[in-house]
C-alpha cells in the first residue's frame, strides 16, 4: 500500500520505515533472511511543526468559557507547557512545594523532568479540593484520574464558546513556548522547559524572537552611538 496516498503523515511513515528496518535487521541477525532490501530507503522530509498560540486577550475569554473543573487544567498547561497526559497523570507527590516544582517522573522521552511553578500555577494547585480517596490532582468522582479524551472534548467546546478557531489542547504547549520566546527568552531555556532532547526540536519558535538576532548584529557597529535599533521609517 502507498502510505502517502493513504494519507499518512511523513513523520508517521518515517517511524514505520525505522520499525521495518529494525525488524529486517533482527531477521538477518537470526538467519531468517540474508539481504536487507530496505537498508537504503531514506526517510521523508518532515515539514516544520505547527505553531499556534493565543493572543493575550483570548486567554481570559477561553478561561471564562471553560467549566470550573477544566479551568485549572488549562491554566497549568498554559503556564508550564506540560502535555495533557502529563497533567492528567499528576499526583500530589509530583508537586514539590518546598522548591515550587512539578516533577514528572517519566516524560514522553522516558526521562525525569522538573518544571518550575510560577505564582499562577502554585495558586491554582493550592486551590484544588483536597480528596482523601485519590492521589490524583485531577480525578473523576470515583477517584480515577480524569480522562484525557473528556478533557479534549470539553476544551474544544470551550474554544467554540469563546470564538477561538483552530486551537487544540496541545496548542497550549505551543502557546506557552511562543510567549516565552516573544518575551526574549532564549531557545536553550525553552528547550529545557519543554524537555526537548535537542535544541533542533525547538528551532520552530525562533522566528518569534528576532530581537536577540538584531541585538547580536548591532554589536558589530563600531560606534556605540550606532548600536541603537535602526528606524525602519527612515528613507534609504
């Protein structure tokens, strides 16, 4: 079957190719086959990931449209960049109140991550009801962790009520990073906060912060008086 014609994304096809190469490699190792016909198959070029974030005036509209049980989840996502699965898995033991950290024992990359809490996140967590029947921060009535699909559906409805189009829960992660970048925080900091293994995964946000590049080239100006940012309104 032609995977591209079937509508599979390049990243998905690349994962399938990688898996097939591993399977054939094992088959050769075990003496089941003797040639690897897909060894030279090259991965497809993957387009840059989507970057979608909220304007600052859209945030209160979205929060107002959220039901009360969803609002803390959205706030934490927007202020930490945590994935939905990381938030729904949160237990009180993951909250280090002494150091104001949320500690994720195992991320998507299989590594441990500690995310700083700002005042908004800490106040949100402190305001959650204390329940003795569950360790989860966000739980159903029976004590089970809140269902991720339920969160996604409720979030989509809140966006519709708020008049915010083309915005998914995962985009709150992009929102978190985008606004940090636009405020001038460097990509290395963003990489560490997101838990990306390499800065290459974070480069998609670089275009949001051209100011640090502009400051870098003005350092080459020999006259200190010329180190101010040029006025684009001036004629050539």
